[in-house]
C-alpha cells in the first residue's frame, strides 16, 4: 500500500518544511558559538542572561512547534482519504 506523500507545494508540505526549518534554526541558536555571545555578566531580574536566552529559545521553539503540529493534525483530519487503485 502506498502512502500519500505531500509535495513541497501543498500546504502540508510547507508545514513540514517549516517544522524542519524550526529544528535547524533551534539547533543553530543553541550551538556554542552563538551561546557564547550571551555568556556575559548581565542579569535579567537576577537571572544570568545566558540562562534567559537558552530557556527563551527553548520555550519559543516548543510554542512554534506546537502550533505547527496542531496545523498538521488539523490538515490531516480535513484531507479526503487517498484513492486506492
């Protein structure tokens, strides 16, 4: 049985590409060369800037990932089943 694969031009394909881009962007933002930029003796409400940066990137990535995931799931429920032939 063949699975229905989304092409990049379809809305599902674009959501998949965005999810992959989010993963790469998060990985890039949490690599040591970028993190060392925020490793300075500055405090935000008593919390070191490095910790604020790391947890902010993590929180935003989870929130955007959740939104993309919800869109992917709602797109699957609205799609008609593929024709079997």
